[in-house]
């Protein structure tokens, strides 16, 4: 019973918590480069660091502008690209809007495709070459002759993400990189199958929060900015 003069106490209630980036963490926006120019075996792509280095196609340049419009007001503190020009070309509109110089992180370049560089990878995949089918079935690039070893690829990507996060604690960083790299980052963060996240679209945005050894997936393959407005 309530004693005379005592007021009933309101029952305690607890709202669902909203996620907040920990103060000791960095938020990485993983942007896949825009669509690159079509491959032609008569004129193979040039190679940089042993990787195919096509330029953006006109569609890719349009995607780069849409990425910049999406991210310009989101508080990006730094921009990173790889050694391959399609990432630098995709980052350029955002860098110009924000007045930031893009920095290069070489270890976030695309997975090495060995004898299938120069554009041959696209041909083999589009023609359902038996080795390409084996690659999808076994979820490894290693079946391609001369391709980068899976463990080496995972190690360099893990180390690069760790370096970027340690250098940008408390910040949001736009990282313009490649489909294979994004797939590897999210596989490492989630403990998923190797190829669970290799399907990021050109110009898409994926998000992770990195706090030391703790990697948190916050989004994958966001393409809302690339969709045409409703009629």
C-alpha cells in the first residue's frame, strides 16, 4: 500500500538504442568506382601494378557526379583512392566539391587476376568459361592462372583498412575502391562466405565502422543516389 502523502512512482521505460559510431572508431564509406570503359581484346587495358587500368566510361562519369551529390553534405573528412585511375576519376567530383585532395592507398587496389588481366576476365566470365564457373562455385580467384592468392589478398586489405581507420579515428572517410576489395572487406567484417559481397554495383556505397579489431557492417550496395526519380 502507498503511505499517505506518497506519490506513485512512474514505471521505468527503455527506448531502443540507436547506433552511434563509437568515439574510438572510424566510419569508412566504401565507394565502388563508376562503370569503366568496355574491354576489347584487340586493345587490352593498360596495366598498373599488374592490374587492368581502364578509364571511366561516360556512364561511369555520370555515376561519379551522382556519388558526389550524395556524399557532399555528409561530413566526409578525407578521401582515398587506389593506384588505378577509375577510382581517382570517380572521386574527382566529390574532391572538387569538398576541396579535399584524394590520398592514395595502394593496398586497396583490385585483386590481381593474373593471366586474365587486360580485359580477358570479362570475356571469360561473359562466355561462362569453365574456369570462371569454377571460380564462382569455389568462391576464390585463385583458380585463375597467376591470380593473387586469397590469403595474401585478405591480408593486404585487412592491413589497409586498419591503417586508414587508425589514421582517422572520429572521422568519416570516403574510400573509392573496387568490387573485389569491397567484397573482401565485408567478408572480413562479417565472417561471411568469401564471395557473399562481391556484387557491389558501380557507384554504390557500402559502410563499415572500424574500432580496432571490431569491424561493424552498417550498409552494403546503397544505390539510392543512382536510381532515377519516380515519374
